[in-house]
C-alpha cells in the first residue's frame, strides 16, 4: 500500500491542473463571444451579398451548362450480372460481363448444329436450349448452356473438333447506338416551335422515293399509334422470350427517321411497308440490349418476308455466328446497313458494321461535321445526319436524338429506293448507284470519317 500512494497523488494533481486549465479556457472563449444582437448583424451582412449573387445566377441561366452535357456514359454502365424479365430469383435470362468487357447471356453459346456436336455437349452436361434450322438463312444452329467449368472457348475446344470450335461463340448482347437529348425532349404540341428553333437539314429536301417497297429493321418495338405513323404500314414481330416486352423509345425513333411524318419534316420513304423485328429489351433507363439469338431469328424472319434492305442500328463484338448469319443473308441478296457505333474516333470497329459487305454508317451534324462520338475507320462506307435529329418518341412525344443509330436509317432508305429503281438485281450496280448519291466530304474519295460521302435528303 505504501508504494501505491505516491502514484495516486500524482494522478489527482494532474487532473486538478487540467480542470483548472479547461475552466480558464472556457471563460476566455465566453468572454470573446459577441452579444446576440452583434451575431445577428454579422449574419445579415453576409446574407445580403450572398442573396444578390444567387438571384443573379438564377436569372442568368446562360451560366448553366446544357443538361445533355451532364448525361454521360456512366449512366449507361450496367452491373456485371443483370437479371432480365421475371424476378430476381427466376429471371427470363441473366446477362453478364464477359471477355473484353462485352456482355452475353450467362454460360450460353451458339454453334453450327450437327448431331455429333449435340451428343458430345450433352454428355459434358450442357443443356440444349434450342436446335433449329432457319429456312431463310439456310443455317442450322444449336444454342446451349454449359456448366461453369466449360464456360470458355478454350475449355470447350478441349472436347470439340477444331472446325466446330471455329463456328462456336457466345450468345452476345448488342447495344442500341443513340442517345436521347433529354433537354430537348418535347411534347407533340411544341414540336413545330422546337424544329424552327433548331432547323433540321432534312427539311430542305423531299422524300427519297414514294415506291411501294419493303424495308426492315432489327430494333426495339415501335409505337405504331404515334401520330408520326398515320397511314404508315408497319408489320411487327417480337423475338423476345419469357414474356419480356420490348421498349418503344429507340425503335420508334429509328422508324420515324425512315418513314415518320413530324411537323414539316418530309418522310424519307412514302408508301413503304416497314417490317419491324423487335429484339431489344430494357437493361436500364439509359440502355437497351439485344441477344444474338434474337437477332438471328429476326434476320431470318425478314428474309422470309422478302425484305431486301435491313437496318441494324446496334453494335457489339465480333462473333463467329453473327458473321455466318450476315454472310448467309448477303448470299440471299439482302443488304445490311449498320450503325458504325458511338465509341469515339479512336475506337476499334464494332459489329455488324465492321464486317465486309455490311454498309457501315457514321454520323455527322447539320454542318457536315463528324459527330464527336462516331466510330471511324477504313470500314466506314457512308455518313448521314445523326446529330440532334428530330424523331418520334414513345407516348406520342417528339424529341431529338444523336448517334449513328439515327444516321444508319437515312442510308437504308436511300438504298431501298435505289434497289426499287433497278429492274434486275445486280449488287454491284446497286451499290454504284447508291455511291453516286453521296456528297464527297473530307479528303477526295473514300476516307475513314465519311466513307464515300454523305447521303442527304
């Protein structure tokens, strides 16, 4: 006990000194605080200039950036795993991120079908989702889902012959290629005022043709009741399973570029019959996806309906099956027009626009300047207006969209009219006639920005 007592005394002394110091500090602080009336005066002095500056900024809205400049690519970002349709525990299908940041249906693959391949995959534990012959394409394809340990081309190549592996690829997901300018979305009654404020180059010309022709598009659903489509012939078919509904925003806009009548804007095609293949489903408020499987079924249907020009305002990865399908369609005398993509001028080619003999379309603005997000490259064939384009929107609205999705249908319409006016099918002659319609921009001849030139109304 005698050893502990001095220690206790030291602690008591330190505590007493600290308390005294704190008390003196509080007294000094209180002494420095001004009276309440002085505090009010200080606050009012600060508030006056602050209110003045705020009111000036609120009145002068030119200081604010355009709202569309605030809508950037992060809005399009998607989770690595995304259930589609149904509910979280039982979705219609599940979309995942795969190699090179592309997206695909989880563990699902497609290959050219034959019995031995089917038997081998079944023995490995794969689930056969479909085994189908496509009469229009004259192709037989096998779609299947594999266990996790086989979910790579390398793993499957260990069990399958090399010729089979060359025709094997994922059921990839492809994206729509346009962006809605939110600040410029307008209701139907105000459409004329908006179009006068921001003139559209298309107002300067008449229709490409008034022929009774067929044209197809692989896209989302079209709101056929929209006033822009009065007296327009549209045949639609959905290729989505699991009771998943296709949204109408993107498809309605693309269809309106082809043959919509908005205010004083003349339709590119008058008298045409549009065949609308619905493949896009909703991924988020800002993104729509389409599976390769749905795209295959859509192209096959359009061929069976004797559609010779197909617009594809979508883009995604190179895919062995997609390439085989596109080549099969080309062999049937079909022309494919595709959006070049909105990944920027330094980006690699996206597909199907990147395939040989697919007509790839980049976007330009009203001043014939390249759209800043448009893909470029040696595969670009044509450019067309794709910036701030007045389009029909869902719910009877109109608005402005930008992207190569809006440029591609301009070229599709011109090509359909060219094809209709050449009595005998001759692919080379048809393409030469289309090239004659182009206005050469940039360097003389074909270039990686404008291709052979701009197609304008």
